[in-house]
């Protein structure tokens, strides 16, 4: 089974991606949380076109992907978890949790550093919030993220099974917590103790900088509470809040060619989340000093 999963990891991820995307899309139709502001077909065709482009670029430009790096680390004995002493199952769990922390910290970094924010703001410039928003990232950000992930996998000595599990969880939960779906409030209250829910992550896509600089988690919700970046609800409520940024709001900005040049648009305007005081990074710093 292990050999089969590792040998067919790209195909398995594609099948799961398509399956979860279809399930979330159906849920969005049956029980939407918010009224859609733009044409689904306009946004979906361009957001998913970006996914295809990013996948091709990663395959073409990065010779070693995360699972392959884990296999190399395991063979060479690289990384903390390959130094022995831990049961293999415990190592898998620790690696998944540690990789999730890395993704959280990376997310904070991409908000705190102005140049990185210009890449990441493509994700936030979506004026609607649905399942395709979870995969909407600039190609340069995707390549940088893969570099960070490879370094983390190597330094941790993450087991290959842990990397496959983490990739599947990250992709699945990113689509879930970006979906425009309605959960009963009681269910959401319990569920967000263990996983980032759509209502929890939607706050992060608010037009308000203090809300954008909160709820950075994609998978596990614990890091936001631990580092002081958790915000329970948006000020205007989920139906009343404005999604996106206060720039790049025209419908034409959702076309793929415009998405690709977004980091270099509005260069003269001082809209960077650092203007809000780097509140995410400051919150972590304050927490560490307590």
C-alpha cells in the first residue's frame, strides 16, 4: 500500500482535488453562506486556469518535489526525525503538525513583508469567497512556497507518508475552509476547535486590514490562538462583510492575464498590510515576550 501511494501520489492528489472541489461546489449551490457578487463562470475559469498554470510550472521548474525530497532525506538520514528514537507513527504525526506550523508562519511572512505581500495579495484580491479561492495563488508565490516546503521537509526529515498525508490534508482543507458554505453555528463552534472552518477563515479575507491580519491557519486552527492572531467573527458579520481588497476590484481584474500582472499593479499606492502595523507579526512578537 505504501509503495502504491508513493508511486501514484500525483494521480491520487488529482483525484482527491477533483472530488473535494466537486463536493464543495455542490454544497455551495445547496447551502451558500453569502450571495455571490460576480459570475461564477468568470471567476472559476480564471482561478482554475491559474491552478493549471501553477501545476505545470512546478512540474517544469522544480526537479524535486516534496515527496521526493522526503524519500531522499529518509535514504540519506537527513533531518531531526531521521535521527532515531521515535516510533514511526509518532514521527508521521509530528511531521504533519510541524509542516502545518511552517505553512502558518509562511503565511504570516507573506503578509508582513511588502514584496511578498504583493505576490500574496492576488489571493486576497478575489472579490468573492468560494472553493476556487483556496487555490488562487500567483505562480511566483507557488514556487517560493515549494522552496520553503522542500527546506522544511529536509530539515525535519519528514517521513514520505507524512508528506503525502500533509499535502492531501492541506489541499482538502484549503478548499473546505474557502468554500461559500453554511454550517450550523453549533457545528462550526465545535469544529473550529480542530480544523479551520469556512466562517473562521472568511474573516481573513475581509477588506479590513486588522481582519485580514488574522486567522492565518489553513488546516489546524491552534496556531492562531497560540500566537494571538485569532479573531472569532468579522465586525460586519459574514453576510455584511466586504471580501477582498480596497483596490483591484473591477471585474476585469479577475481575468487570468490581469491576475498574473497584479503584483506589479498599483505600485505607487501605499496599500500594503505593513501599513496596518504588521499586526500579525507584532502579535506573535508580543506573545513571545509574555
